[in-house]
């Protein structure tokens, strides 16, 4: 917003009696983020989603500079975490001429697991885990294109 002070709401939140939450931005932050790649736009959108869900989620990352995406799966008695490096050097699809490693990435999983190590299948190593409250925490040194972490 170009005005330093305003009485016009830039963000409104409404709760429905049935339990749903509506979060409305008075700006098209998704388009602005896609155009300008301002990380603060992404943070606002992510925080709004977290607030709407009312949870912190099963996975949180730090140190990935906002370019690591994750998917957590459960297979029988283990979890599989797939991390993707989405750092793009070209806006043209198929024209990625180089890969830039991102890391270290600290992973916090809010899952039931007594695992004392995590197997990184792409890197071909095992790394230690630690408990921080209810979270299982481990650090991946670098993610070049993707990594598959097997927990348990």
C-alpha cells in the first residue's frame, strides 16, 4: 500500500458459526508474489493458511530460503519426506541450465516416531535426529534438486 497510514483494512478475517474461517486480502498477493517474488508476500499467504487451518502442520522447515517444498507420506511403520529444491534460474520451463544447492535445512516433524536416525536416500547417508519437545528434528546439509528422507 502506498499510503503509510489508512483506516482501510488490508486483511480481514471472519469466522463462520459452523467453524470455517474466511481470510481475505485486499490485494492480489498471489499474483504479486508470482510477479515480484517478494518473500514477504509468500510469508503473508503461508501465515494466513496456517491461521485458517488452526494448526502448525506436521512439517516445518527453516533455512530453506522459501524454495524447498515438502511432501510427507506414511508407509506402514515409517514416514517418507520428499524435499524439492524449487530455486529457478530461468522463468522459461525446461530451460534450467544449472542447479543451485540450498542448505542447510532444518526439518521439524510433528509425528509419532522414536527414530534416532534418518536415511537420506539421494545423498546416501544417515543423519542423527533429536527431540525438541514433541518434534523430531534433523538437519540436511544441502538439497541440490531433491532429497528423500526415510524416518523409521
